[in-house]
């Protein structure tokens, strides 16, 4: 085999392996169960959390989703949005430390929501919307451990919590970051007046979720495209170098 063909073959192999690795890593990132929006203000009221569950199996469908809500920093006033094809079962737990609110003392809170009856097939995802009355104001984040059950009996446990300064774990739990409430934000944790109308109050979190999802997908897509272009550039450089060497040898 000529030196030119050998060089091109090696360059093509490197490009193919690198691209495959990039796409595999991207696929793993997209397969995580996530919560949207990713941030809310501490003590935010009357908002919506969306749990996005993608199917990561080629030959099985997701048939059951269990989301566990923290009870040490409880989410108050939880309501589940009806989801076509799915049945939601809500479990409440008595709190070790009751929470005092303007409406009285809360002694119980939702600790688990289980969705069954539907199917999330390969290449699809499902959004599960959960409305809340009030988020806690005494913590910086909430972790929602999640179990995802497939039709073949396999259960993926999204329960690992990332440690500060460490790489993301293999099966991270969905995490909601809670930030200090800005003066320019309403009580629901979103920009604008919280008292304008109940309609605008409920639609703001949904818009934030769409914006977060769109920006995340765009950033990931641009990153992948940049890496692929870089790989192709290396392959082209190898080809040019090989041609130069071939011309000199003639």
C-alpha cells in the first residue's frame, strides 16, 4: 500500500473513532432524567416543575417513572398535571419537622409520585408536569431521585448526587438549584410581577423550561458540531500532507 493511502486510511480511522466517541458521549448526556427549569428562587410560590424522561433503550420502552421528593426540605402544595395515557399515584409522608406558613402549619408533604400505564419508546421522551404551592427557602438545591423502569424489567436508578469539584456521576439525580430571590422577580421566582394574573404566573415557569431546554440543546449541538469540524479539519490536513509527500517522492 502506498504511503498516501496509508496516511489517508489512518486519518479516516481516527476521524471516525473520534466522531463516534463524541456522539456516544452526547447520547449519554441527553439520556439523563432532568428537571426544568434548572433554577428557581428560594421560597418561590405557584410554579411548575417539569421532569423530562427520555428513553435510552433500543429494544425496550419506559413503562414506569418514580420521582422521590425530599422531605427534609419539603415541596409544599404539590399537584400533578393529568398526562394522557399515564396514571399518577401520589404518596404523602408525615414531616419530622412541621413547616409553618401563612395558611397554617403543614405536617404532611408529597414524598413520591409514580406514573404508570404509558409508554416512552426508543427515540422519544415524556414530560411530566408537577405544580407546587411553595418551594423551601432554607436550602440551596433540591435533589429528586428517580427510578425509570423498562418493559424488559430493567430499572435505571437516577439517584447519584454530584459532589462539588467532581465529574458528573453516571446516573445523576435531577437537581433543582435554588437561588436568592431578586427584588425584580415575583414570588414565583420568575421575572415580572407575580400579581399580574394567575395565567401569566403559571405560564412563566413553562416558558422558562422551554428556554432552558432550547439553550441546553443548542449549546450541546454547537459543541458537537465544533468537535466534528475539528476532526474533519485534521483529516484534511493529513490528506494535504500526504499529497505533498507523494509529490516530492515522484
